[in-house]
């Protein structure tokens, strides 16, 4: 059974009280909403800041549950007949699975659908729509494939290609400095940071059509493009290439992976991670743009210039509780979205939100809005079983790259079962 920590969000400022997970069917009751999410630490702090004016105005209290396993906890709650009122959803594929099971409420009756469609880019509306019904709305979005660095250690400008990046880093490398830092540990979802690498290599090496076929389950994992993407990732996490060696990559939590950028001498020069990473890099008073900066994942094939991969946190409504509907309506509003991004580490899919906390985050937002082609994170679009098998394979491949053929063949078996493919 999935475990969760129940927390009660009270007033302004928000106060978290640890409580026991006990609830009854039929909603959180008058004036309360039970919210299940995966946010912890700085992400949870930002969410509480978003909630504060809502609670103050409405008198509604939000009972927040932090879980390390959204999919498993939601499944468990549904089986016991005690779903949360509102929950974060693991991704568009999970949205489709929950909608097919009849677990999600149509959002049209609780939000102003016309305004939502005017303010949100069509791609994100489509990702939350199942069988013509909007059942998932984005709370915030993330840009993947950003290369973070310490300007004191890398002062050679922005590379225009991946080969140029490697040449640019080479003169700076000296023992014990490595080119990349990688952290694959993330509790129950360990391995997901490596899926970002493989998705980026695939889309930049083989193009949009190949990426789309792979995500849809129409391209085998043993195909040459997918194998090549894994092999390219293998060069990043090779024993003598990554900071801390293979063991370091496997055991370092993704949130801590950037710490060696700031040691003397630096443990690594570069870190690949999403737009949320400043929430962790700002530790010890580090300033964005001064103490750390980023550039987008460099081109590999010029034909793939301007292709961007992103993700986001979807929100779903599970009960008919009026207070829950009021909360969802608030969370998708431009007001709530502006508060969310003001804390840093988050981008908004609401095109009315234009004020970001600093120049670095504004550049992230411009990169997202200015992309020639946008694709949602591939693993998040895959069926849950496929996604989780992908995570595990990243770990197994990193531990022993000689097993690649075996591991890719095993993924094809999962593909056949998950998609009903050939």
C-alpha cells in the first residue's frame, strides 16, 4: 500500500500540522478540501503561498497529503472508496487511465472553460482532455533539457552544438573535475532524471517523427534510434566520465546533484535538469544568473533546432464537493498562476502570466513560448507500466551498460503489454 503524509494547511501564514490519514467518502466536508500531491520542500512551500489568499478569502481549509507515489496512492484511495477531492496527476497518460476508469470529474462545470481556452496554449488543453472532456488542468509547467553551470567555472559562452559543448568543457576538466554531474535517485521514482537524457538525445538525434512514434508505442525500444539514445546517455554516466562514478550517479538524489558545481575545485562543470532546479541551486544564498546560470540543450542534428521538451503538474477533480470545485477554479486562474511562478522554479501555461521573479526565469519562459516545436515529456505520456519500466531500466543500464540489448528487449515486452503493439 502506498504511504502518505497528511498535512493540514491553516490560514496565513500557512502552518503544517502532521495528522493521521483518515477520511470518509463523499468529499472533505463543508469548507474543507482534501488535496493529494507529490510536492515537498520548496515546491510545497510555493504551493502554500498560492493557497494562502484562497483560504483567507473563502474560509476553506485545504488538507494536503504529500505522497512519494501519486499513482499508487490514488489507486489505493479509489479502491478503498475514499478518493481525495483534488489531486496532482502523474502525467497525461495517468489522466487517460483515471478518466477511462470514471474517476475524474469533468472540469467544464466548475471552471470558466471559455476563459481557460483563451488563456492556455492549445497543446496543454489537449493534454488534459479525454473523450472531448477537460478532466485535467495544469497547475504549473516545467521546461526540460536545461544545462546548468557555475559561471565561475565555465566562461566560454553558449555552445551551439553538443560537440561544441564538449570541446568547450574539455580545457576546464582536471581531476577530480568531471564534465557532468548526474543524480538518478528519487525514492520510488528513481531513474526518471535519466529518462530526460534519453528523450533529449532521441529527439535531437532522430527528430520529431521518431520521437512521436516511440512515445506512442509504435517504435520498438530495440530500434537503432532508441539504442543510439541509450548509448549516448551511457557516455554521460560512464564510470570515468560522471562525478562520483556510476555509484555516485545511482545514489545521488536529483535535488542534490548540482552541489558539486560549487565546490573548490568543482566536482563537475555541467548538470542537466529542468527549470525547477533553481529551487535547489539557490541554497546557501546563491543568486540566479550570478552564481548559477543555464543554456538550452545544444543541437545535435541542425534539423532539430528549436525543439523543446517540457512537462507539467496536472490537477484532477475526484469528487463533487463544491469547495473542491472552487479550489480548482482558483488554481487555474491567472491570479494563482502568477503567485505560483513568483516563487521561482515554476513556469505557467497561462499566457496571461508574464511577470517572473528574475531574468533567469523569464528566459526560461521565453524559451518555452518561443520553441519551434514543443513536445511533452515522453515518459509522462507513456502508460504507467511502461513509464515505470523505463525508470528501472535507466538504473539497470547505468549499473551495467553491457546489458543494453537484454534491457531493451525487456522493454519491448512491456510495450506489447502496455500498448497492445506488435
